C-alpha cells in the first residue's frame, strides 16, 4: 500500500511556493484543471526562477516587451504562462490544481493496486472500502441496471404528492434522512454564531440551481439558456415526454427567477447581520404559514430546539408564498430536477453524460476527462478520510510543521504591531483585537482523532447487493447522523472538517482558528531550503492571509471566542466601513477579459490579501533582496490560465479577485513595492499614495 507520490521528486525540486485561502471558490463541482505534462511543468518552474529573482533588475530576457513596472504579474510569470497550454479537458490551470493532481495521482495508484488485488479485506478497513467502492463506481453495467433504484421510492413520494402538505412532508423525509434540499426543509447544524460553544439548527435557503448571479446577470443569459436545455434533457431521461419536459422546464424557470429575485447575493450571505435571524418555533410557523412547521421539524428530527436560525428571511417569505396548491405541479417538478441533478454523476451513463456536458459547457471545456479519471475522483471524494489517513502516513513532516509554527508565531506577533499603529482604533479595541490574535487556535497537519464519520461510512459491495447510488445514499445518511449527534452537546473545537490531503488553508471565524492541512506543508508550498524572503512570500503570505481573515469585513464581527459580537465602537465601525468602501472602489476599477471585478463580492478576500502583504513586508522591513524574493514568490504563486467561460464563472461567483488582479492590485497598494522597485508615476503599476488602500496599513 505504501507508495511515494508519483510527482513528489518533481515537487521537491521546486523553490517556488503556492499560497492558498480556505474560501477559494476554484473547484466548482469538478477538480481543477492541471497540466498533463509533469516534465514540462517541472522544467518551467526551474526556468522561471531566474526571472523571479532578477525581476527587480528587469533581466527577464523572455519578457523584453514587458516591464515589471507596468505589469508585475505578467513579467514574473511570462515564461510559465507561455509554456502552459490548457488541454481540451481543462477550464483552469493553477498551482493548486497542479499539486492536487500530484496528490490525486498517488491515491489513483492505490485504487488501481486494490482493484487488481484478488485478496479479500476485512470489512470496514480502508482497503475494503476503497476496493469495493471503486468496483461500484466503475461497473457501468451495474450503474445502468440500478438506475435511480435506491432513490426511486423517495422520488415517487414527491411525484405522487396530492397536496402541499404531502409535498412538504416528502421533502422533509428526504432531508431528514439524506440531506436533500430543494425548496423547503433543508437545514444544517453548525456552531451557534452568538454562542459558539453550542450547536444550532440553521434553516437553509432554497437550491437556486445555476445561481442568482447567473439568473440575474446581464452577460450570463446564454449560460442560463444552456442550463434550461440541460433541465429539459434531464427530465426527458427521467421519463417525461417532450411536451411534459418542456412544460416542466418552463415552470421551473418561472419559479427559479421568482426565488432568485428574493435571494441574498453571494456577498450578503457572508454578513451575519443579514443571515443570523433567530426564530422560535411559533415565529417560524408565522414565517412559513403554509407549512405545518412542528410536523416538518419533527420529520427532520430537529424539533425541540429553543431557537432556529433562518439564513435568508426574504427568500423564506417568497418560498412560503409559492407553497400553494396552484403551484403544486411546478414545485414537484422543481424538486424532481434538483434531486436528479444532485445524483446525476452517480447515475447511469446518460445522466452522467448530461451532467458532465453541462459542467464542461459552463466552464468552457471541450473534452471530457474520460471515465477512469472521473471514477478515480469519485472514489476519493466519497471516502475522504480513508484516503486522508493514507496520505498522512506517507507525507507528514514533523520538522516542517515545527518550522511553520515558528513562522505563524512571527506573523501573529507582527500583526500585533500593525494593530497597535492604527490611529483610528481606540486602545480598548486594539487590546480586544490583540486578544483575538493571542487566543487564535492553530491546526496543522491532521486531527489527533479521526472524525467519527470515517468509521461510520461503510461500503456494501455489488456482490452483497450494493451499488454506487446506494453507497452514496449511505454516505449522505452518515453525514446527517453525524450532524444530528452534535445537537445538545458542547462544541468540540478539536474536530477537523478539512482532510489532510487538501491543498489549501483556512480561517474559521466560529472557532477563531487557522487551519493548515498536511498537504500544504511540503514543496512547492514550503521548502526549508528556500530563502527566508521566498518562504515568507510563499507559506508566510498564506498564513498572513488567513490571519487577516480574522479582521476582514465578516471576520471582524466575531470576537476571540468565535461569537458574533460587534466589539468595535460606532466611530470605529464607521471608519472601517469607509476604508472598506475605498477598497471596493479600488478593485471595481480593475477588469479582466473585458469584465469588471466585483469589489463588493471580493471585499473579504481583498482585505485579507492587502493585510497579508502589509504583514509580510513589515516583517522583512528594508531588506531589499528579501522583499524582492517575497514579491516575486507571491506573484508566481498566483500564476493561472482560464477559459473565458470559466473566468466568467469566477467573476460571477468567486469571492476572490482574479489571480492577476490579486497580484497587481495588492502590490500597487504596498508602499514597500515602490521603495525597492522605484516605481514612477508614468509606470502602469503606479497608484498615487493617497489612493492606495487597505484596512491594515
């Protein structure tokens, strides 16, 4: 079972690190694209090192037409971007996807080894689960014969509902057992934002399918039309005739546009003042006057709570108004499609192809990955913690962990200095902010105890009557049971929600914690042989970015215990909002592929990026060589290529600015950047001092 990462030797040669952020919206239902030529990628990274190190002197001979003073991102990354060609199967390339492919390739070798093994493994072991699940995934004949079999009784309960009460009851049963959510009855259990030591029930908003941003966007209607064709085709495969499918699709579109008109925007969903709305059962009954709320909560198995949190009140009101008998057929069609869409990738060949074609068209991909690659990814996705234990066994470095812990301590200390020098904050508020830094929990590597869900998830092989869809439903049920088991118990802050093989880093405001999975503590994210400047521009920038999230436009509303608690004075909040508005306006000026950046949508991440560059440059101070290493490193980390369709997707849905903007906009607002590169008013990267932005300067 022990195998070395196929590309590990390549990765260990790299001296350019990646940076990540836990909220990165870069994986929209499919794994990120990656280059298919590891040798070319390795050589590209080594070739580019000279251009990064010498960028301050303009010695990039491959970029004679480019000046770092005008476009630092393009100057640093020209050699790399010239060599990266998106394959027909790719919508997006960046270092996250590249490293994710390296990790995935080792997991694939394990799957292949087990699939070819004739041994029988003990029930419940990772080997048994991986081997038997892959058989379920890859046995197309079994999938075709199974169809919607395990789901059909539940689907029939929706289709056969004769009234709104019967319809709501069917949805509640599906949500209570498997977590399916379409119109009403969906919920999630997580920490109470007002008391993070306890769990609370959050009533979820409706599934808006392609999403409000696409439905209401001026330049996205062609994608909406494409999605409506997808709905029509899915309903046809489900068994509707042409006329029925056409009518159902039209009614779904009508409901969808109506619901989206009353739905919070993506940026508003991060604002607890809008999403933390406490309701008692009686108040919930008033909100959902067309539903028997007590019965619904009991069916969901979340009855008896003192309070329920409604995340989108206006949408809930709209949903309630739609739950009337004249809409019954349209509602049933809506929920039917949501369920079909949720399980399509686990279904028969036709459902899989329709789903894959839709995803590819949405992101500008012209060729599918092919069955084997898709099957490998599905197997890994459905057994994340089993693969996580295997990954840690092979690749966790205690020495690197200790080195990164020292860097985290350094960054937290520097952030105290930055907070102390803010003249718009009172001394009392500064001390509260510093207290938040002092109590910040740090999680590195992997959990001390693996989540209960790992052992709860059991796989039934085909030989015992199992199928891919039946095992998927088991996985969904495990998630529900695990979640329900938390109600009434104090929060265990040591638990992990992120697998160790994840290529990313995160900040969790409800725990006031930063998380660095094991996979980020290796080349090319971090290399102990790098210069201090390069490591600060690499993993250091990632760390500082995540710490900055504790004080972004959302994180700043939570105290050191993870409670939603506005601990700023009114005057300070007004100043913070003024600074935030300047950041929004600053980013609104940038555009990519002819489309403007949405400064409101990307505000939180932009605040974190700007805070990170302030922190790193403050640590380095006036060491020009280290600053050059750090800036070049940071720019190289964000190198990427996208199809136009995928960039449109990101601009509409991603809370991060496009990578090129993340580099150039951030550096153009960093005073140290001007000092070491002598940027002049006539240069493209120049922004006047009074127009440079940031909360933490």
